[in-house]
C-alpha cells in the first residue's frame, strides 16, 4: 500500500458543483493531516488542516476517518478559481530512525471547474 | 521580503556544469527542506535541515549536495546532473522538524531545472 494515495483524477466539473476528493494513508500512527492546493506552475500552499472531528472553512469541508485511514475534502459551490491540484499530506514516521515524522505527499488530484 | 524566496526561478544546464540553487526564509523557522517535483510523481523529500543540522536522506544521489550555512539560508549544489534530474525543485521551511504534531510547510516558488 502506498504511503499516501489519492483519487487519480482529473476531475472536470461545472461551476456550482459539489466535488469530493478521497485520500488513504498507510501508517496508522499518523497524527497530522493536511490538504494543500497547488495552482498550475506555482508552489503548494496550505489549504486546511484536517482534525479528528472534521472541520469546515467556508465552502471546504475536511473529514478524517482514523479507523479506515481515510481523509476527504469536499468543495461545495465550485468556483472557477478552485481549479488547481489538491494534495493530500500526511505525517508519516521517518524511515531514517528515531521518532521523527515527515510530511508525505500524495500525487495530487487535478480539478478543473468549467464555466 | 517575506516568506520563502528561491533563486534562480529557471535554470538550464549541461550535464558537466556546476550550479547552485539558493533558498532564503524570512519566517524565523527552524527547519528547511529541499523537495523535488517531477511530472506525475508525488513531491519527493530530498533533504532536511533542522537547527542547521542535516537529517540524512540516503536515497538522494551524491550529485546533489545541500548546504545550510545558517537557519535562514539553504543551498542545493548541483554537479554532473542527468537529464532525468530535470524537475521543479522546491524549498520549504517549517517551525520545527519531525514532531508528531502539525508541521505546516511554507514553500518557495521553486526553481525549474532543465538538464540538457
């Protein structure tokens, strides 16, 4: 099982649609989870952290299911400006030893919102 | 200047050249990173410096050599690269490294490298 695996996409949706992205992770000891957003030819930027109880930020809702090792991101009322690649990021135990964790990225899911 | 700045933004080099990528962070963070981003692959962590000490990453070829002279600056020295090393190289920083809790990364805009 890959450390962090996302829907391969791409997703093409009309403006106003609701779209959901899924992500699974392999390390049950992971404690920190994030969604980053990367616009075309730009750097990744933090979109939101994902908390155990689920969290919402405007049109964006993130959910965590520890039992299934699964994270989701829901975008409601999609805007053209939401077009980007969405990266699932998980803190994974670093294989170099000790108790250090490193942020591990999924491949990303490309979203295109069409007028 | 704020955030994380990288130079150059674009670099074209031959396989026998020696060049360096530079990164500077103005956030007072204690950890700095080099990531490689290739098409259709997840971001790959190359190197980490925590409090100016390097965290080993044995999977990176020796033709990539990092340097961290102080907590605000990070370099990636490049020599005898291969065409498959062409990619976007992203520098990032975070408040700390390796903690179990949240470790939000702030990225620079990246240096797009083409090796001919």
